[in-house]
C-alpha cells in the first residue's frame, strides 16, 4: 500500500509520528509536506496528496491541520477523493466500511494524541463493506462525473 501524507504547520507536530507508524506497518509513504513549523497554506500539500490519490499515484492519503475542516473541504474538491475528517476510532472504521474513504483528515487541535495510531490502524485495516454502501458511494461518483469538479 502507498499512502500520501500532507500537513500544514499545525499538522506538522504529528507528522513524524504518523510517518513512523505507517512505515512500521510496511506502508510506502509519499511525503507531500510541509517540512517545518513555519506558517503556510494548508491547501497546497493537501491538494497535492489528494491529487496523487485521484491520479493513482497513491492508494490513499492522510492529511493533518489544526481543525481538519479546511483540509477536508479542499481534498473533497478533487474528483474521486472521499476525504473524511475523523476524530474517533469508530469514525475511522465507518469512513472505510461505509464510505470507502480514500483520504483521512486529522484535526490536531481537537484530537487526543493517544488516538492517532488507533484511528490510522482502523482506517487502514477496515475493508469497504460494499452492498448498500456501494450504491451510495456510486451515487456520489455519478454526481462527480456529471458535475465535473477537479
């Protein structure tokens, strides 16, 4: 599995922890930045990571910023990306099982550091259930195709 990681200056504080966790699981990581705590605009790295998912350069992506809200909004503008803002383990599991989420966003200002790894683990390990959920995801995909965003 190949996962792109993106963060702004407020997500940078968890970057090494996330990258180490992913690498220990044998996941190839594509680092989309940022590379320091200096203030920067979150759309730049988030859109880069989301674009890699959309273009097939990464299987999934993880993003991090202070609230996660702007990053989720930005990522979901990319055709084919289903980014979920997640702050609980069960949300991570359901984002995969029910929504086939291919990008997860972590809001560092509202997320307990103890939950980072369990959230990532559940999101990575949970398969998409398909069935009625596939029908719903397919409706989203059909809308995107009809109203091309990108």
